[in-house]
């Protein structure tokens, strides 16, 4: 058994052609490029039981040879795929289980599974590969283009794989960052095999929610924080492609949630052990979060103000101008996000974070105890929240905004450690806190809507329709959920809950 470590990068055919000719490879290559035609047949049961266990079994024809490969386990972190791999040559174009150890067969391919295996899809592509020496590491660079095919469907393959032969994972990310300076690339979390299974299952891309990782009591604080950061980054990546290629606002919302959680965890890491590079990265992710927030504001304004008013007063010219201007503003922000420049900058930022994650920061970090850290950190956030909440009786919009931020930081920080505590206590506490955040979020949406309407009112197209501005302002005021009594009641309910980390 060996551990395969490779970084997958999505690329367009025209950029792949340009990358092939770049002198960087001639400068660093150990071996000249070689092109092979690779034909792979993947096997599984009718119910895709191997895939359900995150395993993949294939036969590969490379020239006149056949190789049988079983892959499974491992992880995917920012495009870095690490998997256990059992590979051996076979004489014919059929599965030969005699080349696998008995323990591997017993664990992953028991007789009941072997009897049901059949070919389910193929990948057929040309691979140009060469070995590079990169900052002390040996990395095989593979440029693949071809197709994944099932009986009914197909999808193209066009990617670059960086496989680590010797050295550290850090050097894969550094090489990827250098390649990104040459052509646009995107970190790829989906393997060719997974693409085949998605074709089989009729997978349709949709916004993806993040999941809070589960931890063991023996995990150190360093391990917990690293796992949390990788989890947030994966949540961001899972929604990035959809946000770049569609106008579904939920992708953008999930990206913002991922960024909020990432910033919260990076702040914890700063408290755990300060670091100048970490501070820069956290600041840049905060800037990105602010830009996405501006886009989300227009989505909310259109869905909550412009569209309902147009539906209620069909044919009103002023309201149609209001809707058109709002959609133009939203389109302008989306065009900025989806531009080649911004897409490239996002990939650069994620690669820089991955490089930092594989750098000396974590090698030098003390282990620490997660529960003790959580207790100290969450106590401070809870104290800050309660101090802000005490001003609720005379709260203006600025104080309510501060309370919303305090509640948000407390909730997202507390969620990170939920698996270390009892589910009932955690759920009671977080559900009460979520209700406060929801009310404060509605109040904030009203404040933002008023601000955006003020912006639109200054435009020549809408300023000629003062009655439309009055109508929209009345709509916002009449739907204003600013109900301090409701907020006070919810806050009292939350304050009655025992903080789960105190137990």
C-alpha cells in the first residue's frame, strides 16, 4: 500500500495548451515530457457500494499494459487529494483479486461485493507528464484532457495534476501558485472517478451547506483548529464554482457563511498563537467577505422590496425603474465577482492559505486542550455580548448592529466545539442564540434597504418618480421588524440557558 498525494487543478483547454509551452517546465524538469493514452474502466456494484465507502476500483490500460488499482480513505483539503492506493499489474483486461493482500480483500472487497462488481463508467484521456524538481521536492506534473463516459452521458476532462514524489505537500501548493501566475487555474476537489459517479447518479450541482467537524476527546487544540480551517475552506470551495457560473443567490449566501466561519476560526488561531502572515490572511478574507456582503444586500433588496412592489403594482413605471436599477447594481457586483481577475485572486488567496496551513506555524504550535481554550475564549465572547445587550433599552441602529456582530461571533465560535459536549445542552443554547441573530438580521436588512433606497433615489431615472420613492420607503417601514419588545423577550430566553461549555 502507498499513500498518493496529489493536487488537482481545473483548467480550460486553451490555457492548458498555453501552459504546456511555458519555459518554467524546461527550467525545472528532471525528465522530458511523455504523452500516454490512458483508458480506465471503473467497477462497482449495482448499488455503488464501493463509492458509498469512498472507494474506487479500476483497470487502467497504458500502452500494452494493464494495471489494477484500488483507492480509498484519505482526505481532500483545498484540492489536495491524499488516498490509500493498492496498485499492481494484471495479465488481462479483467479484475484479478489475487494481486491484493488477504487483509485488503477482507476489509474492502469481501466475497459478497466481488460477486456483484461490474463496469460502471470509463475515463479516456491523454496524459502528458514530466518530473520536476521544485524547491527541493520532486513533483510529477500531469496534464490531462479527454472524457468521462457512462452508457448514457459524458463530460470532458481538462485538468493538471501535481503528484508529490518526494518532499512536502507545501511544495505542491507553491508550484500551483507559480502556475496560477501563468494561466488561470482552479483548485479541484472532485476526482475523475467522482465525476463518473456523478454522471451515473444524475448529480446536479447545487449550493452546499457546511458541516461542523466531529472531534475526539483526545484531539489537541492544534488538530481541532486545523480541521476547522480546512472544513471552512472546503465549504467555500464547494460553492465557489456555482457562484462564478450562475445567478443563484444561495451560492453567494453559502460562500458568505463559509467566510464568516473561516474568519472566526482564524481569529481563534491568532489567540492560540499570533502570527504576522495569519493576520494578513485574516484581513484579506475579511475584505472578501465585505465585498460579498455588498452583493448579498442587493439580492435581499430585490427579493424583499423591488420585486414584491412590482408584483403588487403591476405596470407602475417608477417601480419598474426601481427594479431595473436594482438589478443593474446586482449585475455589476456579480460581474466583478465572476471576472477573470477576481476568480484568479480568489484562487490565489486560497492557495496562500493552504501554503500557510502547511507551513511552520502548526509545526511550532503547542498542542493545548480544546475544552480549556473553548471555555476561556467563549467566556470572553459571551461577556462582550452581554455588555452590548445591556444597552438594548436605548439601542439605536449602531448599537443594534454591534449586538448583531457580538451574537454572530459568539454563535459561530460556539458551534466550532459542539461535538465536544452533550448534544442537548448545545442545541438548547445555540437555538436560542440563533433566534436572536435572526431578529437582529431582519432589523439589519431593513436598515440596509433604507440605505440602498437612498442611493437609488439619487439616480436620474428614479429621482423623476418621487412617489415611487415614497411608496418604497413606506413598504420598508411597514415591514420593519424592529420590535425591541420581541428582541428583549428572545434575549431573556437566551440568558436563561446554561452555556454548554461551563459544564
